[in-house]
C-alpha cells in the first residue's frame, strides 16, 4: 500500500499530465 | 475532459515512479523535496504559458527540467532514464 501525502499526489498529477502531453505531441 | 483509454496507465506509472523515488531517497528527504519542487515549478510554468498564449516563453523548459533532475539523480541512472519517459520532447 502507498503512504502518499498531498505533495506526493500532486507530483503524481504533474508526472501523469507530462506523460499525457508527451503522448499528445507524439500523435 | 473525458477519460482516455490509456490515461490510467500513465497515472499508474506516475504513482509507481513517485513511490520508487520516495523509497530510494528515504534517507535523503531533501533530494525528494527538491524533485517535487522542480515538478511544481514546471507545472506552474506550463500553466502560465497556457494562460498567456503563444507569446509566453516558459522559464523552465523540458530540457532544463531534465538537466535539473539529472543533477539531482546523479548516480541513479535508472531513475533518470525512467523520468525521461514522462517528459515531453525528451
């Protein structure tokens, strides 16, 4: 199980939105 | 916006990656904190750029994000190469 703080969660949010932008720029 | 099919994959990848970094730098919380700081600055710049339109040049480019993270993750090649998988135009 993960013990995530709100800061961790926002890092996850930034990383996944980065990945989405990357995918968008590749397609 | 509607959820796209591969969005959960990216989300899960991000969760696993953040968790990996947290564990790797458990004894060095400053490094983990600096990583979060870089991400937040990048996100803020992206938001500013979006609001200002095409005339805005972000103060932190993808290349600079990568350089900063590389400096932070020195000797942690696996973390750095995985980070490159998230970064647009890496």
